[in-house]
C-alpha cells in the first residue's frame, strides 16, 4: 500500500511508513531471536538428538555460513527483481526451514533445516533495513532506523530468556514452531502492507558465490572433523586443501570479473581493511568462546535453559547500554579509540572467565566477566559500521556494509570450529571437570584472538566529520541505506554466528 503523501525533500518514498515499520520490525525480531534461542537450546539438542559437539557446531554454523555467503548475492537479487517480492520469498523459506527444524528427529535434517533458515535470513535481514529506509523521507529516517536498531538490540537481550522459557515449559522443538504462525501471518500481510520497490540493478556474480561457498564449506568441514577423523587423514587434509584452493580461485576470479560480489579494490583502503580484520578477529574469539560459555552454565553449573537465559542478561543487557554510548563517544573521541577500548574490555573479560571458571564455582563469580564482555561488545558495535562505511564512497555503502557483515559472520563460523576443536582435544562432555578443562584452553585462545583485534584496531584511521555528513536530498533511498547492514550491529551479536 503506497503512501500518497508528498515527500518532504523531493526524494521518492515507497509504502506506508507505519505498516512498513511493523512488518520489518517483526521480521527482524523473529530472525534475530531465532538464532539466539538456538544458542540456549544446544544442550537439549545434544541430548535429544544424541549428537556430538560436531553436530552442535553444524547446527550453528550451517545457518551462519549460508547467511554470510549468500548475503551479498541476495541483496543484489532483491534490487533486480523487487524488494517486496524477495522479502516475501525469504519469509517463506525461513518459515519452511523452521518447520523442518521442528520436525527433525536426527542431526542431519536439523543441520539442513538450519541452512534453509540461513538462506531465508540472508534475503530478509538486509531487506528489513532497505524497505524501512525507502518508506520514510530523509528528515524522518533517522528516528525510524533508531527504532529498528533498538528492536535488534531487544532481541539480543531477550533471546536467551525467551529461548530458556520455551524450552523450560515445552521443548526445544518449539523454538522453531514459534516462527511458523508468525511467518504465515506475515505472508498474508506483506502484499497489502508493503510497497514494491527496486534499486540499482547490479550484475549477479554466480561463479563467485559458488567458489566462495564451496571453499568455505571445505575449510569449515576440515576444521570440524579434525579431531574425530584425525588431522592428517585424507578426509580432513582433502577438505582443508580443497577449500583453500577454491578460496584462492575465488580471490583470483574477483579481480577479473567486471561485477565482483566482493570488490577487492575496497581493501586498498587501510581503514576498511583494518575494520574488517578487527571484525573477523572479534567474532572469531568472542563467539567461539560464547558457544562454550552458554553450555557451561547448563552442563556444569546446572542452571537449566531458563536459568542460563536469565544469567546471560548480565552480558546481553550491557550491550544495549554500551552500543549507544559507544556511538556517542566515537563522535567525540574518535571511533578508533572506542573500538580499541571495546576489544580490550572483551579480551579482559575472557581472560577473567578463563581464570575463575571451575567445577564448584557459582554464577556470582562470572558476573564481572559477563559485564566486561557485554559492555565491551556494545562499545565495539557502536562505531564499527560507521567506520566501515566512511572508508568507501556513498554509492558503495551497500556492498561495503554487506562485506563487513559477511566477514564478521565468517569469523564466528571459524571461531566456533576452531575453539570447539580445542575444547574437544583438551576436554569434552565426559564430566564437569573435562568440560572445564576443555573450555579453559579454548577461552584462553579466544581471549588472545580478541586481543589481536585490539592491536589491529590501532591501524584504523578516524573519518573526518565531513565523511559522515548527510547526503544530498536527490539520492535514492537505496543509495542512502546500506543494503546489508545489521541492526545497530546487534542483530546477531550474541547469535553465535555467530548473528548479530
């Protein structure tokens, strides 16, 4: 349903702002919440499906890997064939994946369902921002996007609690069943509540998508199977070498194709390269550690799903405070300082947790580490997106934002694969003592990786004030809204993706 009121600045708008806000907000909350509640359900999934840590890794990574690799391609397809049409298709795919996940009686089907959900999320999540931005004139857009970011942050804070409550009252399958009626209602609402719009048509880099997907899958498969099959086995070495070769072919192909999905020339800018390196390292260390810490609350401390969710509020709730504070402080003190500080706090928090976690310790001893990590993550998320976008021209903001999202999600994928491998080699699920031994080794490595991110952040160059000024009114909504941005950097920030 189009909004017939004239734009205030001569820039075209598409759709009724209020209805667009409702639809995109519900979609954003559903997708952000889904991955967060899965994190809480990992121990129950392990017991219910009788799976190993490999199965849990793929339960998380199948979603994240699919999401990260297809993010840029999905955005380009939406600009070409219509945002509303692709948004509706993405909701349908995500809902179908949720049905399959809820019906899964084996880890193989659950992993496949999670990959299907990742495909739907790759389509829907960036479009929640693009559709919302296109529905508002420039003078009202900032407020709308602020609410959009707050919705993502709310999902981060409430996700573990809601997931724990559902598991406590019913079962882990219902974290997926919950999406089904919401998805169906949205599919009914979308035709009348969203207006169709398109953006600048960009060629699709199909070969690049295939090479990147196959290469990343090979590397992750090798990392996940390393301990079980042996690091020198044909299966593992073949996967790792094959994945690296395909990724090298992808990089070569990106330099030769006229329309690359990941323009490597953007990495000539020191700040853009540094921001993406920092994002990769932060997600690697932090979300690989979170994968184990959330299970520690249940497996060792016996908190239960709901108890673990409530305990995580001392972590997730602090991101809601740190993110807006980080954005404000970055304007006054510079983004490099705030990002470095945020990473340093996170590294310190992980070191603290590695030192104090033991078999007999209580939750209270963990709280200082949780607070440091949550607040540090918020400080990191606040200025990171702006730093990445300030390093490119305005017409490249969409692809730059998408690249940053994809790279940080891949950091989470590799972090979970590597730190779970360390956990298995040094301990495991055999006993509380074995779990703590494995987690200690993994979290120490995670802290070191995040500390490397703090060092890498020193290479960021703060953008001049003019770089973040408002664009001319003649720009289109698609150009002003990064097509692949995340909600205030927090859409899957505790989603283990390792998402937000």
